[in-house]
């Protein structure tokens, strides 16, 4: 059997799980109550750090799932996202609307990446 590595594991979840050269990140959220743009920037910094910590980077993201509390914020989130994505390395992506953990969260992003 191949090894499963769990990173920053708590009672409920791990921030990352690595298996067979693939890194699965938990849903990342930003600072509650901040703007959609600020929360998105916070999330992308967390994603960068988790990927770097595990030997990867944003150019190796395979898939991203983005949840918005309200689709009216789609353009604001995309402005930050588009500036962050490495040219030529856009992952497969889905974006939908969902109630998040609390009303203070407006964005949650989940990514799957190839290890470096």
C-alpha cells in the first residue's frame, strides 16, 4: 500500500492529505467579515503556503472548487483569482454558490495539486 501523509491534522480534518503524488487541500477560508477580495487574497496566500510546505506550487494545481456565499461576488473574486493564477497554468475549475460555515465567510476554495 502507498503511504498517506496528513498535514496539520486535527480532530475533524487535515489541512492537506498527500497520496500517490497528489495533494488534496481542505477548503480554505479568509478572514471572516472582510471583503470578498480580501478573503480571496487571504485564501490564496494560504494555498500558496500549504503547497510550498508540501513541495508544490500553484503551477501544479490540477483542480479548484470555489464556493461563494453569493454569486453576485463572482466578478470581485475572479479579479483576485485571475491576477493570482500563473499564466498558462489555469487549473480545471468550478464555482458555485453555497451557504458557508458562518455568514462572515464569503469565499471558500478547495484545490487538488500534483506534488512537485
